[in-house]
C-alpha cells in the first residue's frame, strides 16, 4: 500500500507489514533545519516519514462520527488483507460499498444483512452469496452446544438476580434444544435428518408439549417434527446427548419454576424472531467457508435490536474454528483471520470475556482484530467499568483520531514515554535564521491529533508515533 502520488525515495523501502493491522503512514517530517526527528518508539525504530507504521496484532480505533474511521482506517484494513480471510462488521453498508468489489477479486464474498438495509447498488456487478446465522448449524457436539448455550444466555438470558438463577438452570435444557435443531439420526434408517435449525429451536423453546412423553420403543414411532420439548428430548436421545434428560427433568418441575426457566430459554433465542436475522431460505454460514483463500464475510448489523447476539455466536465459532487448526497456523499454512469490527459493542454485543481473551491469545491463534468505536466509554455501557478498563489496559495498539476523548490511555502513554526531541527555529533582527534542539516532556494535548487525516498511534502503553491517515481515494488501494 502507498499514497497514490507519493514520489519514490532513493532508499530501501521499509517492510510491507502485511500480517498486522494498518494504522497509517509515519508522520515525521524534517524540521526547519532539514533534519527529520528521531523515532524513539521501539516498534517503529528505524522507520521514516512516509513509511507504513508498524502496529500490533490488535488495534483499537476510537473516533467520533466524521472522524474518518471508515474511509481512512477500516476500509484500508479490509482491502490490505488481500488473499487472507476477513470478517467485516458495520452498522451501515458503507464498508460493503467501499470494499466488496476489491475483496471479490481475492476470493468468495458472503453477505449477512441483519439490518435489511444493504442497497442493491452496493452489490452491483459483484458475485455475492447472501447467508444467515444459525447456531444449530454451528454445533455438532455436546460441548459445542453447551458453549453456545452459555453464550446465548450470557447475552439474552439475564445475568443478575432471579434472571441469573433461571439462566443457570436453563443451561443444559437450552443445550438440548440447540442440539435437537441440528442433525439427528432417523430412528428407522439411521440416516441424518436436518432438524430445522434455529427456526425449529425457537418454536420448540416456547412449547413444553403434551404432558404424556412419547416413547421411542413403542409400537408406533412418535412424530419428531413437532417443535416442542418432547421432540427435542427424543431427538437428543437419538444423538446420544447426555443433556437430554435435563429437559425432561425441567418439564417435571413445578410449573412456575418450569415457566421461569422456559422464559430464559426463549429469551436466549429471541434474536431470531426478527425476519432479517432469521434469513429464511438463505444458506447458513459456517466458519469453514473462510478456509477458501481470500474469503470475506460482510456483516451489516443494526445499532439497536437483538441481532448482536446472533453476530456473537458466529464470531465466537470462527475463533474456535481457527483454534482447532492452530497447528496449521503455527506452520504458516493457515493465514490469519482478520476481524474489522465497527461499532462492535452495538453490532455484536460480544461479552467481555471473549473480546479480552482474543486480545490476549489471538496472535497465537491466527486472529487479528481492528475494533472501532466512537468512544471507549461504550465498553462500559456494555460490559461495566472493570471489564472496560481491562480492554483499555491490554489492547497493544490504539489509534487515536481527532476528537477522541481517551484521557485514560493518553495519560498512561505520557507517563510511560520519555521526553522527545523538539526543534525550535527563530530569526533575529538581522534576518539570520537559527535552530535549536532540546528535550520536551509530553502532555495529553500534544498527543491528541487536531486535524482530519492525522492520528496518534499508541503502542504498548507508550506514545508511539504520529501518523498520517489519507482518505482511501488518495491511496492505491482502489486501483
């Protein structure tokens, strides 16, 4: 990647840095005396003005509306990932329109339109497969189903007081219903039968079924197509699930307790009540679709509503898919998967334990993340102050854009960064120019970018480097 009209320099170019997020070009223009400032940041030592700035495996991008996140940071990251797999999340179709044509040149393109707002003009001339999210299609074992149930209950089942009590008791019954919505063996032929997916599970969650439980060993085989707890229990028995009896036990409990737990189960699946989330008639997206070189999944998720729960299930399963192939990642035969997630606290509702874990272990798993928000205070609204503070602390790279109010991170950078060289020019009464150099301490105002197209890249809790962030139209990425 380069500026479109940048003049070639008579020196060896810096490495291309194609395996980490993009965060602009180093801004280190020579002073009045023609001498460029020395870059003291350890990550970018040896780089010069105009080089692509070295970052880290994970990048946080806070910036308010109009700060240029999409055109200056997010879209360039999506296109620069070239022949490697990428998942791009946004609340509008702007990232789709900007990047889908270039990504389609690299590999298959999938679109998950949970808002129903992607314009036909954004897809014109591009071969794209529209898909849906189905948690039942993302699991095939008891453990996978149990983790899926935990995630859905954490987002929609309640985490405090009585709601948490009911959610805890709903864990294994929901696991059973999720498994029942997937493939189960036909009781007569043993051939796999698709259980109807999350649409069937959603209906089954709300219907305990007749009091009399049918028997698989009876003279007449029961109808397993009816969406209720009875059918889910029998399907899970056929699958050999050890959670099946938990649903039967719940059905036999006091009606008030049973109904309270049942509400938690239904709430966990409520996101698929929305027609755009349900995506009836569309193929279900599965993580192995990203195994094709250059594959891209675009997700458009609304700022409000329950679609975020569905997005979280898919993101978590994609990370688990990479985890299962970590040996290939270590051998270099499986490329890293890039997440470019704009407004991810609204668009995905991802619980803190997953996001913070990905930052901690993602590099070794082959996961790269670019997480964009208007302000990191949005993390507090979703997760609470403690977990939001953890994210601010552990994020290895943060790109501060103009207008971002991130005093906590800036103050830490000031504290951790030695003073830097300052060049001062002056002209005396006779017109003679002179320059002087000294060491100046930093403050948060000095680290805060003031103009569009500028940024401050904080690295490992230090001040990092100033960067230039040209609009994507001023680079060669759209050529």
